């Protein structure tokens, strides 16, 4: 079977397993990824993970600020790809780009479409308390994750699963499903299915205030936010931000919303319905610590979360 000629578009670590799978099974004409971004305290430019992998494997890379720009579209068209594969790229493709490849553009999306269309499906699947999510390969169109479904693969979300664990599972599932999709494409056995828009939900871009914990919500909702953002969820004590990485539901304790209770080396906080135990936390200008380590340096017995 002749190798497909592919342009790959992706940016974060999530996209790397799919690129690695393609590098083994297809002819990659070009890797398109986002420009290097400043990171860390020194604000040094850092290449995205996809670029690092591509350069380590001698794959040609371009990093257009705007992939829709006429000169970029012209460059991609000149490569005459059979297919464009998109995995967490981070830019919207124009119809001109969608029309370039013989077999169109295929997206690896981290949800079971039409549920959780949008930019942050992994985080929102946990935040909303979903018990099952998965990967969908989709024939892209001009809409936001509205193209025909090609294949799906389910992944269970356990009650205590945190964002990095789910992301890791979905990364490998996505690479496997992508290869299966391309195989069926080549032998002419893909059967696209239109999405039922009436069943769609949306996973919007995460904002800084998405992680602000509303302690009046239930313990389960607070716990889901913490594990779904893994360090992006935070509470305020005397106006200072404390990032919370891990928690669990607690039984046999009664506290009001935001009320803190320290019991030895254990750190409890009340919610609108139930109590959580904080397991990992990061104070301002500090590093992530276990609750026991944190409590050795912080006296919170008379404090509450705002």
C-alpha cells in the first residue's frame, strides 16, 4: 500500500503521539505548528512540543503566525498533499486550506462528538463530571468541530482521575485511532456519519477566572474543578491566590462554605454541600506541596477561603 502524503498541523504535547504514529506510517511533507512563545520567569522563547519532535526527526517545520495568510496557503497547496491531519493545532483553517488535499482534512478531537466541541474538551469533561469521554476522528469542515464523524473510541473517566492522567490516555488513544482511520481511508471503507447538532455541547476556551473556586457549590463540583484543571483551580485567602492541585471528598465533617479546618496534618474546606480534603496546594511565590508539608509553614486555623 502506497504511503499517504501528509501535512501535519499540531502544537502541544497532546499532538506528539499522533505525529509520531504518522512519521512511521506516512510520508510527512511538512509539519505546521504555532510560533515559539515566551515562557517561564525569563520569558525566553520556547518551541512547542510538536516542533521539538519534528526537528529531532528531521521533518520540515513551518510556524506561521496566521495559517490563513495567502503565502502560507500557497506554500501548502504547492506540496500537493493527499491529506492534512490536524491535532490540537490552535488556529482555524480557512476553506481554501480545507480544499487543498485530495482526501480533505482529518481532525483528531479529544471528545465523543458532538459532545464537547471546542478548545478545551479534556478539561471540561472532568469539570462537568463526565464518566466517559474519548477520541473522535472527524472530516473537517468550516464549522467548529461540526464535520462528519469517521471513527470514535471511548475512554472512561474514573472518579479520582486528574487532568494529566486523562490527557495521557487520550493522547495514545488518539494516535491509535488516527492510524486506524487512515487505514480504512486507504482501503475505501471509511463511512462518515453526520453529527446530530441537537446533542452538541461546548467546551469553551479556559480563562484565568475559570479556576476561581466557588465554595458555595457542592463538594463534588469543587473536586471536579480541581482535578479537571490540575493547578488551574484556586482559592483566595486574605486576597492571596492559593493554587489547588489535588483533593478528595471527605466524610463525617461539617463545615460552612469556605471554612477551613486543620486536623493534624490534614486540611479540610467546607463547600455549599459537603467537605473536601486538600491533598496538594501551592502558596503564592512557592512550589507545589503536599498538605502536610504546606501546613508546617502556614497557620490557617482562623482563616477561611474567600
